[in-house]
C-alpha cells in the first residue's frame, strides 16, 4: 500500500495531506487525552502500536498472486482505541518507513496515512460496531475487523493511484490494474492477519480484561463467559 | 488430546491450520512459478514495487527522490528487521509484565 516517494503528482500529494490532516490533528488531541486521563490503558496502547510496527514490517508472499505484500496490523488498535487514535499510530510507522527504508515517502505520506491509518480502520470500525450490534462472537468480529481494515487499505491505495495516474483507458481500467496488483495479493494476508489478531485478543482478555472493560470493548459478563470458554 | 484441551486451544489450532495451509499453498504455487519462470525473471516481487513499475510504464517519472535510500537490499532488510524487532520487543515486554503481575498476585 506504500505509494513511493515522487509517485504521486504534487497536486495529489497536497490533496491527500489536506484530507488526512483533520484526522491526524483530532487524533493527536484524542491520543493526548487518552494518555493523560487513562494511564492504565497505556500498556495496551503500546502493544497495539507495536503490532502495527511488527506486522507492517513483514513482507509475506501471497500465494494467490505470486507477489509479496505486508499486513497493516491496524485491526487491534481499531477495536481497542478506535480509528482516530489508530491513524496517529499508523502515521508514526509510516514516517519511520519513509525516512529510514525509503519505503513510502514524505510527499506521499498524506495518501499513505489515508489508506492505512484512516480509511481501513474507519471501515474496520464500522464492521466492529455492526458486529457488536448483531451480537457477533467477539473473536469472529475481530477477525473481520482486522481483515477488512487490511484489505480496504489496499483498495484505497488502488483508488488513489488510479485517480492520480490514469493508465491508458481512464480511471476504471487503471483501478482494475492497481486493484489486481494490490488487493488480490492482499486477500490471503488479510485472512492470516485476522486470525492472528483474534488469537492475540484471547491473550489480552486473559491478561488484562480490566482494561478491555474500561475501554468498553467487553462487559464483565462477556469477560467471564470468554474466560470460562477457554478454561 | 481430550475435548476440553481442544476447546481451550481452539484459536491456537485454527491459527496453526491457517499458517500451514498458507505455507502449503505457497510451496505449491512457488514450484509452479519457478517451473514457468524465464531465466533471470524476478519472482515474488513486492506489490508496492509492481505498483511503481506500472506507473513508470506510462512514462511517468517520479518528481522527487527519497532523502535516503538503503544502499542494498541487505541493508533494507536489516532495517525492516529492526522495525519488527522493536514491535516484538514491546509486545513481549508487556505480555511478560502482565503474566508476572498475575502470577505474583496469586497467593504462594
């Protein structure tokens, strides 16, 4: 999903910066508040950020496409802290990769933050709320949130590129081309990532259910039920 | 393994199965791809690089270069490993911390 330095025309770089800026500014504000007022949730915030760091560094071969790509790792923090805080965490990772690995770029940062940190987590969060509303099993819900956030990130990248760099034949043809490159590759990785984060969530319930209750991810009754089901 | 253990480690088992299927499909695909690859053809490239190559094929040239680019793929993979290491360190630190706290809270 990384659009490399210089691969977006300047006007599009500015456009995506402007789109992402309000989310980032609001995100930093919310993050500050979270850090100040809910200090006991800090450790899980660090763990959520660390999963973005870890998973977005793993370039995995995607068996269906014969190419490599990486998961986004944004699912866990989307569920625990919501999409707004997730966009700030993603921004940190993207800056790190842009500066040290020349992976992504500073001019394309706005577009990359939008796909990985904003659009993916926002749709993931919508899935999460919907899952909660229909009483979906929390582990299935987390699997779906993670996979959707991952996959949608790559679909947005395809849209960003198709809009900015139309190949011969216009937007739809370009979108199909980039969709084939990014999104098809991503399907198996999204599934793998979803299963991993669902498993990790089990460990979080077992070790810090108190924070999950505080974050309103689970109710005490749900925690008791989950603990019992894995006893 | 009895039913209770299966239930307890349900998610671990699902994860292990998914990883094994993933790896198996990769191995099968890889042997197909290697058998059909022309000599010197690069396989399993990154989708990000394929995206960039597709853009360049239209005659587009990047208008700005990164400030710093890792001098080789070795150095680049080192930096990616540092990134994973940082993430894994923080995850391991806190899960270990939680575990230690829980264990020491139990009466001896």
